[in-house]
C-alpha cells in the first residue's frame, strides 16, 4: 500500500512540469514581439536600408522563427511525452506530429534546430563582418562544428540503437 501511494505521488509529480511549458509559451509570446519589432523596422526603413541591412534583418526573423519553432516542438512533444498524451483524434485540424514525437525523435529535432539556429547566427556574423571580431566568428564556427558533430553522433547512436533493437526483437 505504501509503495502504491509513493508511486502514485511520483507519477503525479509530472504535473510539476506544466509551469515550465507555460513559461515556454510566455517566451514564445516574447519572440513574437521581437519578430514584430524586426518586421516593423524592416518595413519602416525599406526604402532607406541597404541590401545588407535587409538581409541581416531577414536573417534575424529567420533566426527567431527557428527559435519559435523549437519552443513549439519542445512544448508539444514534452507535454505529450512527460505529462499527458495528446488526443489527436479529438482535434483533426491539429498536426499529426504533435502526438507522435517520441523522446529520441525530440532529441534529434532539438539538435537539428540548434544546428540551424547556430548556422543562421554564423551567417549573420559573416554578413556583419565589419562589426564582428575574428575571435567571435571563430568561436561561432567552432560551436557550429561542435553542434554538427554532436548531432551526427546522436543520429548514429539512435540508428544503431534502433538497428540493435530490431535484431533483438526478431
């Protein structure tokens, strides 16, 4: 009886993650505000901006879009994996992936998103090379390379794990 009560308590603690997801929604709203700010600046200075400024502002919007997508991915897959399953059948207009991203898939998508965000940041630094130090660009390049290597190692280990699991099942 004590064991059952303890396990019930432990299982209920998953709901302690809910405030984290609410905080991520707040972060997403903040990103929407930043995108609005960038879009307004882009539109207001359209005729006076150089091509480079427009590209840099556009890269900023791409970066924020990737970050927002990453947050949405974490919110839905984290909720479905750790708190409560999402009843996708009750909401046919919702994307199907919302209920199907498992934890290993989430890890790969997160690393892929981080690599993409890092690549956009590096591209922004190259576009704005006059205002960047060599050390800063080198550090960003090193981080991008590190993220790519980690992503490859994670993808290979996931593939080997699935391959090994298929052999053990059969």
